[in-house]
C-alpha cells in the first residue's frame, strides 16, 4: 500500500508539471510583446521596459520563465492578474462559491441517483425502470449548453420558482437551480452504475443466505446489498466531484455565478495568462488528489482490492 | 475436415472463413459483428436513432429541401416578429429567419463533429496500437502523456487551444474547432484501444502468426487490429455525439465558430441575452442541438450494448 501511494504521488508530480506546462505554453507561447499586452494601449518608456523585463524574467528562456512562475505558485505567490488584482484574492473569492455549488450538486445527484437506482434495480424491467433508463439516456445526451439556458428560462424566468442569477455572496436558494443543472450531468451515469451494481449483488450468494436466515427483504436490500453495491458508486461520485469543479464553466457563465469557471472563462477571453495558469494549477492539483483519494477509498471500502 | 464442420457458432473464431461451401445456413459461424447486427435489428431504440440520424444528415447535406430562405438575409425591421409565411419559427434579434438559420446550422455541427472524430480516431488508434503492441518504455511514455492530457479539464483545454488556433481574424473557425476537438478528445479512446490490443496480443493466433514469421507490421495490421477495433469504433460513435455537443459549447462561449458561420451554440448564446422577453430564439436552436446530440448518443449506446457481450 505504502509503495503504491509513493508511486502514485510521483506520477502525480509528473502529471502536475506536464499539465500546467501545457496550459502555460498555450497561454504564453507566441506572445508578440508581453509588455505591451500588460500595459495595454499606453506607450512604454525604455526604463519601464527594462524594469518589467527584469521583474518578469522576460530576457530568459521560456522554460526558465515557467520555472519562476511555478516556484511562485508552489510557495503561495500566484502573482498579479492583468487587471491588477492579486490572484490569491480573486481565488479566495471564487473557490468557496464553486465549492458550495459542487457540494450541493453532488448531494442532490447522489441522493437522487442512489434512491432511483436501487428502486429500478429491484423492479427491474418495470415501468419505473424502463422510463428512468430512457430519462437517463436523454440526460446523458443533453449538452450543458442546452440544459442550463433552458432551465434558467423555464424555471428561473417563466415559472419563477428559482432565482435566475446569483449575486456575489450567493445564497443556497440562488445556487439551487444551477446545482440541479450540474447534478443533471452526473445523475445519469451514477444511477446506471447503482442499478447495475445492485442487480449484480441481488444475485449473490450472501443475499440468498441472508434471505434464508429469515431477514426481511428491506433489511437485505438496504443493509446487505446496498453496502456492497455502493462501492463503485462512491468512487464515481468522487471522480464526478473533480469534474464538477472544472466543468462548471458553462453553468456559472449562464447563471452569472462569480466562481472559478466564471473567472476562468473571462480570463481566457481577456488573455489574462497569469490568472488562467493560477486557477488551472489549483484545479489540476485538486483533480489529482481527488482521484488518488478515490482510488484509496476504493481499497478501504472493498477488502478484495489490494494495491501492491 | 469433418471436425471443422461440427464447430458450433460459439466455438468458431470470429468471422474466419473456414467453412466450406454448400453448408446449411443455420450452422454458419457468426462473427461478433454478425451477432451484434442480429441483436441491433431487434432494438427499437436503434431504429429510432437511425431514423433521427438520417433525418439530420439529410437536413445537413440538403438544407434547401427544408427551406428556400437564405439564412444570411436579415432585416432589422423583422426583429422578434412571430412566425409568418416561410419563417416557421419567427425572427431573432437581428431580424434573421430562425427556421432557416437552424436548418442551415446542421451542416457545421455535422462537419465539425465528423472531422474531429475522424482526427481523434486516427490519433487514438495509433497511440493505443503503439502503446499496447510495443509495451515497455514506449507504453510508459505514451501512457504518461495520456495521463497529463487527462489532468487538464477538457473544456478548459478546449477553450485555451481553440483561442490559440483560431487566431486568424478572417476565418470562420471551423478548422480551429475541428483541430481543437480532434487533438483533445482522443485520450480515453487511446486507453480503450491500448487495453484491447494488449488482450488481443496474448492470443494464440498471434503467437502462431509470429511463429510463421509474420513481421510486426503484418501482426499488427492483419491479426491484432481487426480483433481489437470493435469496441474502439463503438466508442467513436459515442464520441461523435460528444464532439457535436463540444462544438456548440465552445461556440457558445465565444471561442468556436465565428464571423457569420452559423452554429447552434452561437444562436443559443445570442438567444440567452433576450430570453427574458423573447424566449423562442433560444428555444429552437437548443432543441435542434439537443435532439441531434441525443440521436448520435442513442445510436452509439445501442451499438455499444450490441457489441458488449457481457451485457447480453
């Protein structure tokens, strides 16, 4: 187990530097005149040029610049956005909103998909099962650019059940509709996995034994079967959480939520390189750690799985 | 040869032409594809998907069958007017015929979707084949590279890359989006291909062919590839739907198609601005995009179920 973790951590270091370098190169390569890009339309004097070149290491090679930048990121100094704000401050505004959004979405998705998945597995082939299979297929296929604006239009504007946009300090109520929209993306696979897993476990020997001992059907299903069936579901939810943190770009854009995706989309459009790379670095770290945790959790939940 | 004649369908290796002529039809060994086709034919979902995909393809290739109006002919005096005459869906903010625009938008979606899926299919195939066949350090390097690619969230990488590639201010962005999606979406396919190749490589017929002196190239192309490509092609069917959806997403965010190219994503983005008072310019392109992606995903889903023997 220890060797497995060490190996994974080493791989993560490689992936982290590779992924951040890819994004760094895409944002900063072929930049014609970074100093002019920084100051905008104003003329730059020679002394300012020298000072800025010194400050941003512009006279050194591309790899060295990447190295200086990463050194800053890893010591907590994310630098300054093109807008002049400290990137650290922007992050501490954006991350909590996105976290809350992702957590609400995950809770909604998990509650719904586990209940519905277990129910359709028990009543396999019934009306509920077939109709949920169809609905999950539609949900699976619907692009988020279709779901998010339509949900905002129907439930936010026409019916007025939810808040159509969020403010800076988004309340739970304001985040509810976007969270449901986000949940829609992950409900379909989670429910399908729950259903398949429960169907498989219902045939297992231990279920027959439990039934033979005279346990009630409810106890067998909700205690014995569910506990064993949830292992793949839990891992899937973990992976989804990582995806939701990054995948909220469209949803946050549509609902005007000032979270990570919203800031990122704006930063990319204004060519705010430092801001993009800063956010992406944190995203990649989170993504990698969540995936590692999920794999470890898998081993903890299922004693049959052993990592050498 | 009498032994061969009694080989049952289950034991026969997939699709090998080892059956002499004049056999009774029911004993003919069935290939994986043949089995899958038999299974597919019976599915209602498959036929629904086929009909939908066919309708969308006809609409994309021959838009004039559906509307004679020119989607670029817009008159501001028509702004937000309701349905009238040939303009079944009314007019949008610019006074353009929504129906004509939506019908003509299918072509760009299909074009970007198909081309990017082909590109990603080729890259993933080469990556998976090389990593799976050679193993060792080739596999280690290629797999780490795939890990790195998967480490960057897809949409994020898509936005950044699409902006970089679409730098030319005059182009309509089709090439940039196609390249972006093709270069980013091959990773999961490459993993599937790699594991399929690894399991095919260990089969006896590969060892037999190698012993007969087959070169690595022949082994890969004639023996391993045909036996490992089924699940990969199925995955590409699904990817086609996903890429169409990604194109709309990039266009929606303003980094996809541009300069007057018609895209459902751009129409949705414009529609959201006035949705409070005029919902229809948003609803129609959203419906068309949703149904198109659904059709391709349904097709891919049905084909995957048919090809996956474990689900039978």
